[in-house]
C-alpha cells in the first residue's frame, strides 16, 4: 500500500495543472500555489519565467532573473534558450509565458 503524503503532493505538482500554447497568455498559478514543474510539448523558448523569491532573492532559474546566493553559480536564462520538446524543468515559479505561439505548448504543474 502506498504512502499518502500531503507534503509530497503539495511539493510535486499534485495540486492541479495548466496549459498554454499562445505567446499572448501568461500562465499564473491559482492563489496560494506556484508552478513546480513545466513540461515542454514542443521545442520552445520562454519570454517570461519568474522565479519564486525566498528571503527577497530569486531562488530558482528564470528569464533575466537576478542571481542570488541561493542560486549558487547558476547563469541567468535569456529568452533565446530553447527547451527541447519532451523535457521537464522543476523549480518554483510564479509566472510563465511562451516566446511564440506553439502547436502543442507547455503543461505547468502546481504545488504549494
């Protein structure tokens, strides 16, 4: 029998999902939630990827996000980076949007 852990559910995308395939749409999670994973259904670039801030600093990768001590030696992502279709990135973001329209788009999974 599996373990029913709300901590795992809340942290790993078990609180719903959203989809977008148009550049004009900025996907924002429901109130009290963040995007915890983004699955790319096509080869795509993002125009917005806003990381959650922890203690006033960007704690995860993002488009033109300022680096902080919590991000270590990570580089900033710019909107020319292409994420391959079929890939998934994991982190904590408050907004995401596509650089251009897509046939299939992205699926975003929500957590707390």
